[in-house]
């Protein structure tokens, strides 16, 4: 019997296309997949919890962590820093667990270079019109922030070429099941394109 392999799973999408919901569903359905809690310098939102949604740190602390090589990847997004802890990823894999990261594309590409064993998945919105509708319905951002997100989405979609698999997010349940299928196929050394 082949030894089951554990690796990081990168999930990216333009904001509003549902990468967080897909990751939440995967974590809920699979007892051997954990969420990677990132570090960020942005302010905590009312609905968020320290250590659960993010580790919220100062810019000085974040920059010190960059110098100490504490991140497997980091990026600046809409004026704030975001990074994935090398230690969290390595500790999780060494416990024979998968770790799933919902991150933007520039950091994701860095991560793929540092961890070529990662499975990378890019999630498309059903259309740009639908993405715009979802962003406006969320009511979390001011209109100018929505415009910036839509503009960013175009650049992020261009980065889709670096990922192992694409999928259109038309249904969270279907998409999460598909992602789970790819995780276990890769884990058993099988072809994820079949
Ligand atoms: P938000 O501020 O809305 O929570 O996240 C903004 C963007 O940063 C999202 O696209 C989110 O996926 C991304 N992000 C969150 N954590 C990380 C991380 O550790 N690294 C990178 N590169 N992006 C992240």
C-alpha cells in the first residue's frame, strides 16, 4: 500500500468568488484538513477573533518576522501585509494533517516555489457580473473599495495559469466535494486530472 502523503493546499480566487466559503466547507467535511491562520497588519473586524481569523500584528512585528524568515510567503494587499507562517505549515504537516490556505495570488505563487509539493486551486466566479453582484451584496465595503476589488480581480484572474486546477464556484457544496476529491487523489499519488 502506498503511504498517504500530506501537503499544503492553496486556494485562491478574486475576493468575492468564495475561496473562504470553499475552504470552510472542506475543513468542515474533512477531519484531517486544518485552516492556516495567517498573520496580518490590518485592523481586526468586529466579527473576527484573534488567533482564529488571523494573528493581528503591528507592521514592525511583521517586518521583523520577514527578516527572521518566519513566512513561507507574504504579500501586501490593499495597503496591509499578509503572511503564512512557516512554522504553522510545517508543524501541521508533521502531525499528518493537511493545511489549507485561502490566500491572494502573489503570495500563492511564492508559496508554490517554496513548497512545490502543494496542491494549488484557483476558483473563478461564474462571471465578472456575478462577482460584482456578490461584492455589492456583502455590504462590507465602500463603493470605492468594491471598484478596487473588481480591478484587482482582473489581475488575480491573470495569475490563474500558475495553479494545478481551476474550478468555477457555482455551488459551494459541489466545489468543496471536488476539491476534497483532488486532495485525496494527490495524497494517494493518483492523477488529479483524471
Ligand atoms: P481580508 O483582509 O479581506 O481578510 O483579506 C484580503 C486578502 O488577503 C484576501 O484575498 C485573502 O485571501 C488574502 N490573504 C489572507 N491571508 C493571507 C496570507 O497569509 N498571505 C497572502 N498572500 N494573502 C492572504
